[in-house]
């Protein structure tokens, strides 16, 4: 069945449900779990949502985000291992979340990607897009989307 399953998480409630399902599936399949958290870079312009900060502050903020991401990944890894599932935690720094998910799945030779659907509807989905939709559209690896 599956040998290596990548689960993408952002730490949200919906994402935690996907993580639980991925751990259970990996346990049933006897697969290894690759836990991924993509860390965004600090926005550099006003139009990206950035604010003017002093030199050195960007590095401090990005390190804080990376540390928080590592804590999320380590927590999932610990939970998986407690349930007898071999797990590896990975954090990737990128603004292109969907591309980072697909690239990480390829790099670690995953044969399934598990992720949550954030359920945006209407104008929000149209304007903001959906990382899940982009992964579904561009991945050559099967994707399991959980709601």
C-alpha cells in the first residue's frame, strides 16, 4: 500500500484532524510518516503584509516562526512515535506553500500526501486561492484531503 506518507500541517484545528488521520493511516499501512510545516518568510513590502521593522528584527521574527514550526512538527512526531508509527519531522522555509509541499514529498519519496482542506468558500476562496487546491492540481503524487 503506502510506504511513506507526508502530512502537511499548519497547527490549526482542521490540520490537527488531518494529522490524526495520517497517523492512523500510517499505522494501518505500516508506513513511515513525514511531518511537514512550511514556514513563510517575513513579508518585505507593505503590499505583502509587511511592516517596517528595524534591521535584525526580520531575522528574529523568522527565527521565532521557525522555532514555533519545529515545536509543532516535534509534537506530531512524538504523538506518532507513541502510537508505534516511525516519523520524521521537516520544516521548510518558503512563501510558496503548495510548491514546498510537493517538493518535500518528492524529496522524501512519499507516495501519499495528506492535508486538510481549509474550506474557504465564495469570494475568500476566489481571492485567496487554496494551497490544498494547488497541491491537488500540481501533484503527481496521490493527495488525500480531509475536512
